[in-house]
C-alpha cells in the first residue's frame, strides 16, 4: 500500500534517474507488485480453511481455485485504474470528498460547539438507550448487556488512565478481575469465607474500593516508569493477577472458578425486586451506572484534575515544575479509572453467576485498549462508540464469515483504521490538536515518547 | 455510527482497498454482504446517523438491524452445537462441530425423515463470558430444538441458566466438571453424555494403585478446569490406597517442558499421571523420553486421540490412556464413521468427534420419534429418559442429568497404535 | 531521596551567620554524572527582591544549577536552603520538583515547554490551580468548593495573562502562538504558582530586538510590581547587564566570579573563561566587553 | 535442591534463556531504531516456526537420516524459518508501519497497529495451516552429547544454544563493524541527524526489520524444535522475551541477551522451587523488581534524577 504514496512528487533529476532504472523497478511497477501481493494476500485471507493433515491444503486450493484470479483481477484492476485513469478519478474523488467527510466533521464540530444541542442530543440518546433495547431480540439484548455495556464501562475507565492522564496501561482488565473476584468473595462463593455474606449491591462500593486500592498498589511502585516501561509492567501485573486467580486454588477456586453467585436484589423501603436471567433489567442498571460515571467523569475532565492530567500527559517535567503533584494525579488516574472496572466486575459476575480465570486473559486488556484508541482516546463519546463498535463487530461477523476468522478481520480493521484514521472514530478536540501538532513536529502526541526521568 | 460510514468512505475512496469487497470469500461473500447490510442500516436509521449521538445508541440501532431473519418453514428442525469455534480451543470445537454436522448430513441423506434437519453453530470460544450470548442466539431461534454442548464446563456454568429457562435441552458430550449436575445449580435442561471427572480420576488412581502397583506417583494437571478436576480425584484415590503422590501443575502452552521432565525424573517417581489434553501432553512426553523417564504413564480422554501419537511420535509409546468410551477402532460402525468423517472433512476424527456424533444421533433419534413436530420441553423430557447405544458408549441419564454408568476403559499406545486393554474395573479385579 | 522539606533551620544547619535576607542560598553544591562533574562546590547567595543573573559559557553548568535548585536533579553534596517570606528555612536538596514549586520557586525552560495542545488560558490555569484545594470527589459531585476553585483560578489566569500582555490571546492554542508569545505565556504560567523566586532559563533566546526590550520590561515589572526575586540565566549580555542587580559567573561547574555587572565584567577570570572557550566566543566576548564598558560608563553618568 | 539439581536446572535455564535472548533481540533492534514496541514480533517468531515446518514437510527427512543429512535438514529448516521470519517482518514494516512513520504518527498508534497486525497474522496462520499444533518432523535422534557439571546436554539444547550464540556474535559484528550497522546505530542515536548525514533511513529501518525478522524466525524454528508449531505459539514466548528485553534495557542489544538468559534461568529455577504454574509469575516479578530499582533496565542508560 505504502508503495503507492512513495513517489508522488518527483523532482526532474529524480525522474531522470528513475528513467534509467530497469522497467520493473519503476515506481509504477513496484506499485503493481504491491497490488499483486495484496491480491495474493486477499485470496489467502478469503480462501479455504487450512488443515493440519495437509498444511498446504489451503494454500494449494487458493492457488488452484478461481478466488485468486478474482482477487488479482480486482487489485490489478484498481492499479490500472489508478495509473491510467488516475487524474480522472482524482477529480471525482475531490468532488466527492466534501460530500463524504464534510458533513460528519461539521456535525461533530457543531455538536461540540453548541452546548444546548449537545444536551438535547444526549437526552435523546439516553431516551433511545432506554427504549430501543426493549424492541430488540433477546440475543441482541444479551450482547448489549453482557458484552457492550460491560466493555463500555471498562473503556470509560481506561480512557481516564490513557486518554486523559496518558499512562499506557496494558493491564487494565486485571481490575475487572479484582472486581469480579471481590463479588465472589463477599457473596461467599470462594473457598475462603468472608466475615459477612453481603447482597451484591453492597459489594459494589466494596469492589470499587478494592479496585481503587489495587490501582494505588499497582500505581505506586511503577509511576516512576513511563511509556513503554509502564506498559510492560502493567502487562506483567495483569499476568500476575490472572495467574494468581488460576493457581491459588485454595483462595480463588483455581481454574474451576466460582459458581452460583447470586443475582442483584433489592429489598428496601417496601420495594422488593430481584434481577434475574432477563437481560433488560440488567441493561437499565448498567445504563444507570454508565450515565452516572459519564457525568462524574466529564466533570473531572473539565476541571483542574482533568487539566492536570492533560499537563502530565503532554509534558510531565513542565507539569511538575509548575507545581502539579504528578505522582498524586497519576495515582488518582489509576484509581479512578480502576473504579469503573470494579462496578463492571460486580455487575458482570452477578449477571453470569459464574466466573473462572479464563474470563480474564491478557488478550482482554489489549482489546480494551484497542477499543479506546479505535473510538478516539480522550473523548467519552468516542470511547463509547469504539467499545460498542468493536464488541459488536465480531458478533455480527459470526454470521458472515467462519467464526474462527473473525479476529483476523478485526486485526486487519485495526491496522487499516490506524493508517487512515489514527485519531479514532470520534476524537477529542485536545487529542486532535495533539496529533496535528505532532505531525507538524511540535511536541509529542502522547506521553510514551519520553524515557524515564525526562529530557534535560 | 459514523465509524461505519467513514469506513465505507475510506473503502470507496481509496481504490487500492476496494478490492476487498465483492470477492468470493470462502463460503460467504463477507465484505459485500456487510457493506450492503450496513447501508441498509444506515438508510433505516438515517435520522439517527445525521444526529450522530454521542452514546452507544448508534451501535444499538445497528445491532437491531443485525438481528433480522429468524427461520421459517414448519418442517425444519434445527440442532445447534455450542462450543469453541474461535479462539485458542478451536481445534477441539471443530472436532465436535464436524461430528454433529456429519450426523445431521447423514440423517438428511438417509431419506427416512419427515422433516429437514439443519445445523446451527454457536461459538462460545470456550469462554464463560462468551457463552450466554452464544446460548441466547440459539434460544432466540424457535426452530432450534436441541443443543449439543456446551463443550466446556465453564461455558456450561454460565449458559445453562438460560437454557434451563428456555427449556431447551443441552446434551454435552464433553463438559466433565462434577459440580455441573449439582441440583442446586438448577441447570434443569442439562444432560451430560460423558462420565464426569470423578469416574476417570478414580479409574486412573485405581489402575496405578492396584494394577501397576505404583509406589510414588507424579501427578500433573494442566491448570484447566478439566485437568484440575481429574487430578483432584486421582490424588484422593491414590492417597487412600497408600500411594505417595507428588502433585504438580503445568499450565497449558508451557514453552519448555524440559525442566518439568527433569523434575519428574528427579522426584524418583515410578509412575506419572497427566491430566490434560494431547496438544500439551505431546511435547511433554517427548521431553520426558529425552530426560529418560522409564516409569508407567497415563493420561485421560483429553489425550486419548491419535493425534497424541502423531504429535509425540515414539515418545508416546507405552503411554496408558483412559477413556469412558469403548474401543474406537475395533467396531465396524466406528470404522465407517472414521471413513465418512475423513471423506467429509478431509481429516481424521479427533477428540470428542465421535461423542458429538453420537449425541447428535441420539437427539435425531428422539426427534424422529415425534415426526419432526416437537416442543423443546417435550424433547428434553424424552431425552432425559432415553437410552441410546452409540459408537462410543450407551447413553442414558440419571435424574439430575448425570451420565449413567461408571465404566472406564484403558488403552495403551503400542507400536504407534492406541490398543484396547480392557475395562478398568475388570483389570484391577 | 526526599528529605523532609518542612524541617526548620535547625535541621538544615549551615553557617551560623545565616543572613535572613537571603532568599536562596547554596553551600558547596556538587553534582556529578558518572565521571563528569557538572557542578563543583557552587555557593550561591540570592538576596530577597534582587535580580541575580547566572552567566557562563556553554556547558558551564548553569542549567544544571537550575535543575538542582528546582529538584529535577539531586546533587550528591552540598546544601540548598530557601527562606520563605513568612520565616523559616526549607532545604531544597532532593525535594521533588512540585514541592519546590509549592515552596515558592517557579521556573521556565530553556526550550519552552508549554502544554502545546491546550489554550493559553488553560496553560496558566493548570499552574494556578496547584495552589487551590478541590479534590476529585468534590469536583465530581459539583460541590460549591469546586466551583469556587474554578472561578478563582480563572480570575487569576486572566489577570496574569493580562500582566504579560496576552489578554487577547486567551483561547489560542499554545502550540500555535508566536515564539515571543510562547515565552510570555511560559512566564505567566510560572507566575501563576505565586512564586517568591522566579527562575528564568535563557528567556531571551531566539527573540527579536523588540521582544527583547519587552522582555526586559517584563522582568523588571515582575521584580518590582509583583515583588518576585528573579534568578536569570542568560547569554544575552546586554539584557543581563541592564536588568541584573548582581551577576554570578560559572565555568566548568565552578563559580569564578560574583558581583555587580560592572565588577564582573572586569574580573580577569571571567574574561579568561570567555576568551578561552573558543575563537568565535572570544571575539564575541570582546565585543560584549567593549559594549558594556561603554554602557556602564553611560550608566554611571546616568546615576550621577 | 541439591547441588546437582541446581546445575541441571541452571543448564536448562541457560538453554531456554538463549532462545529468549534471540527473540528479545528482535524487539530490542526495532525499539532501537523506531522506539516502538513491535508487538507483532511474536507473530514473526510464529511464522518462523511455520517456515521450518513447511520446508521440512517439503523435503521430508524420513526415518533416521544420516548425520550429514541431519545437518543438511537442520540447515534447510533454519533457512526456511529465516525466510518466513524475514519476509513477515519486512511486510509488516512496509504495510503497517511505514505509512504511519511517514505521517509522524504517535507511538501509541504504532502500538495499536502492531496489535492489529498481530491478530491478523496469527489468525491467518491458523487459517492457512490448520489450528491444531504440529510437530516438526524429526531431523536427528535427540541424544545426549556431553555433560557439564553432571548435567546432560542433548542435541536440541546444544543446537539451540550454539545457534543463539552464533547469531548473537554475528549480530554484534554486524552492528559494530559493517556499514549497515553504522547506519542502524546512527538511526538509533538520532534519526533526524542520521538522515541529514545521508543515511537512507527507510532502507536502514527496513533492513533492521529484516534482521530482527530473521532472528525471530530462526528462534521460531528453535522453539518449534523444542516444543511444536502452532498458530498461537508466539504469544507466551513473545511476552516473555519482550519482558526480557525490557529487563536488559530495551534498545540495548547486549541487554537483550542478558535479559533473555536471566529470564530463562529464573523461569526454569521456578519449576523445582515453586512449580511450573508460577514460572510466568516469577518472570514478571523479576521484571517489576528490576524496573523498580533500575527504571531503564539493567544495561539501559540511566537518565534523570540522580539518586
């Protein structure tokens, strides 16, 4: 793909040099080779499932089947169009472009600018969020509750850590595990007995507190680290928490997990209700939590705390030199971010009634991170959309491709998205500016670029 | 929501990626379909798109469109399989899925059905957190009358309440955690078509204690639900027989088994139990043979697979393998199954293929009795009382859905073949 | 690593004749990086309310001194004492940068370090807010305390931006301001933390003559109107000679001279340091010296 | 643990560690020139495993080949893995990273791209070659060749160790003695200055990826030889080797070697002391401890606050 962009602006001398090179080395043909390679890759991606009995089966069938020729015809056709009818196409594209990208950008701009419109839309969104699910099939309700809403909560939390404070956390899902296992413990479902068995609702504040505390514990020794170093250490923390859950059979139940965790129920002031297997009541509960968390967090974003986080993200040294207690604010980010996973962990566990360590593999931490970046880190609507879209996508892909190929397409989508729209679906304004400044070579767009200690 | 239109825009915009759409995509025209579908959704919800709501409502609306068509046609009965069809355990899931598909295909081809059978896949990735969604999808389809699966115990735990509520029977050929049939769970529509870990763990322990006469047993589990369950029971059995036990855990996908093999040799144990699957046992067996371990070694039905022999080669020689199934190579029926399977899927049947095939056939037999017009609850009740002789064993169930029968059989790898040795109860006399 | 910053004079020690009029004082500060000695027994005395300039050739250790004073580096030896207005003594050695800032020392950077994706106003507010108390809980719940803090920081930021002359660029993105404006913004941000001592690291670097003049005025106003002592690193001798009350000269990490601008520029060690550095510098220095002789002569005339 | 056992495990750890070291170098090389965690390096490694499998399936060593033939098969398998690894790494750079680099994209974007590429590659490999693990065909009889301190070393281990050592020495020479090496070092120091000095950055980066890919690929072969080939084989060794690179000081080639060996020994020693299930935990604990006291890793430069 990149070969396409390599040589747009040739100076005459360069062109002269190129003219002397062999025909197959000319940019036009290197672009052709790139497209041929892409075509072959496409054919392989869409080809038949392989087979360990005969490891060449899939490749062979691709190269002997018609699919390859279709793919090649397509990619080479695209090449030919671009090379020989490029100017004409470009004209169409530039004409079409404002029509495609323009309204989206301007709508977003208008929403971000107009306070009243924004409130109105949020209200509308809330109403829709409450009404639409009840019209859906129960399968999609389950997807909404079990997957989307849970991950949305998590993504909002991770957004605090990475989107606002710029701390690259690759172990965020571990807090979810902490929340989940707290629930199992306080409802008396682990091999170790709690002092008192609690109703799931009362577990929520306890789980949040536990997650806050774990966030502090994780944060404290690692806050000297930055960027990549923080990433690997948080990843290590996740791995440790996952393996402890798996290995400490006497405490966590080991691989067999904890079962029969009771559902939520309230019996208070004459109101008595029990959440059960029906996903809708859980949906309303989760929407409630999400809305509360969004309100609380967006207040933070536009306060001194949010600004201090941005300062740390952009230039930690300068922030500290201006009196920002970087350690305190970083810990705060870790803890506040972790708290949402506490809530998510409790709701998840009570809804499922069963957990085992396989719910919390490392992959999940990486996925949540991808959701946040995909949606547009630093922006709450972006993160909501990112999590919803990427959780929804594999579910819907199930119907169209072999399920075992789903994550291949997801991976390809991530790569394509990062190449063509690195700011995510709905980026925050600050983030967009950072990316723009970074592209112009002013400043860094994320806190990952600096080694521990800083650059004096 | 605007991600989709953006995505489409980039696709339409940049000529060198357009190629993706419209290609013959394996069995489905994936990209073409998704674009068309997305367009439908976008048109349907145009107003919403325009407003671009900052909450997940966009996705919500899309999911609404994604739901779509539930089947029609009265004379179609669907049988689903729930198991890992993606993720790390997909190999096992595919084995079982193929078994179910083969059974359905053969039943349809036999011509003595008054109805048409259809297969529905439900992918739970072998993970408890994906299982309820997979289960709900199956439940929402009114034509699905029975489910083979869930394959693993974890997903069974989290999905069974949904099946119970829907009255949709699930017959699992492979979920062996003993606690699943605990009545307190309320998994009312779960039938287990496999003896639970207690039986096999006990059989392994008994076999070593009484038949081999082991003095010191090195017991390894693979840190899966299955392996831990087996090893717990085996440990108890061995200890009560006065055999000393070294219990260790070696998680799946350990990069280097050399150190573990060394530890086995150093422990001076004269026998070894591996509670886990063949994928991990094979490299371990190789390292054991490199390290010079000479004692008796046994593993359970997770490893009782020709692939173990293929992967481990000579190192698999003399390994004992238990299985609650009868000899899979002797009987004519089994042989035919293996041939049909090979023909259909271009590979040999693997672990649980035959069991899944049996379970599917058992379900088909019950549906056949009703002539295709069957209610979920009625089928559940019929199945729980049924008795069916399959290729691997005879299936019938206790009141709580537990598999009836405790027979466990021992095999041994002899010159590259898994050779039948006999019933454990008879061997230990 | 962090010493107790709240400890009083007894803990700090130092010469018995500590002059309470000295706002900032160091004794024998020595900083090494591996085999390299960056600061070698540096003694610095800064009087309350003065403008003290630190000069020296490149690599003389000026920025290292700044970093040691503000907690970015921890010197291996020596003492650093800060005496706040309201009495007492605080040791700064090894204190974390934000603690140093809170005590009353604010700084700017040689290579301007703004939060470039934020607006000018936000940049200053961040600094102003470090003096306010509103925890995350009160903010999330929208308590009156939090709202008051927000208002206070807003007012303060507006005032300071006006002070440095950026009142009509409040909502511009810091990264897209002109170089001179960025410089002013950085000073405003430092002032927002309400410092007693302001450390400016080469503020005139890269500015044009007009901006230099404005800067000169700004430094004076900071010193007189806000009553802030200023410690200044600068290469621009004209600026140093015109604003500094006293000058300290570093070379190879050692203090080689100290005194009023006119004293220093005649100091033989200083001349040698500059002459010895390189031919180009030497020429520049001679030019500078000539210029300053001329200027100090005219200053002297003015004074009469 | 007796002294003999100690030596046994130490030797085993050293062998495993040399394998980790080779993978870790792949991470560290790329980090050196791009300051980027190439998360997809684990898939380069996995592809290397398949490379050797493909070659060996094509040539088929059969039963008990002669000693000379054994060496030939090993060499062929290694070449296959190097080719697959190199091509995968080259493709990754060209398709996924170069467009981002052109745009000066922040490194977080690289990270997500790397994760996406990793998902794509390992699922593609699973699709193409099937999702069951496969053994490498036997190329030789795995005899014990000699023993040090009473600990036997077999051919597989020796091969692993020797290949690692040869590759590390070769790499060291390449980086320190050749023109390309000079280019790599220049880009690692300061890409902008290097380009002003006439270094073709694209070429250097591309070749660095290829070198890292070849190393990763051969490591994939060694791992496949030690264990087996599967499409998910990259993940765990990848994470472990990445941790090793960080422990040694990421960006520092000798650090990666040291870190790899250290992590290998720690993991192996865990087996008799705590049990197999804790080996990753102990590796991660070592990682965290090292970083707590030396935030830039053991051989990493120390920058910032002097303690």
